[in-house]
């Protein structure tokens, strides 16, 4: 799919391959990843999940409750 403007999905969006977003992206609600999830800023990763671990490069701000189990 190629879109020159805004794309609105009213239901589920399933991809069988890789979903790449070039430019800004905004997710309102929950974001679930059954595999790896990377958030990048011009090639530099900000957040990356891998095998049950979350890595964050930079500051972490939490608005609301935060819980950490050891």
C-alpha cells in the first residue's frame, strides 16, 4: 500500500511482513507487538524490545503508575 496523504484504519491492521513508517508516527491506545518492536529517530534507536527485555536509550518519563518486579 502506498499513500501520499493520511491513512485511517477503522479496524485491525494486520501485516504479514514488515511494516515500516518513514516520518512521524502516532499511536493512540495500545500498541501490542508479538515480536520485536523498535522505535527509531533517524536511524538511532530510542526504544527496543527483544526477548522479554526493553532497552531505552535516553530519558524515561512515566505519567501515571509504574511498577517494577525484581
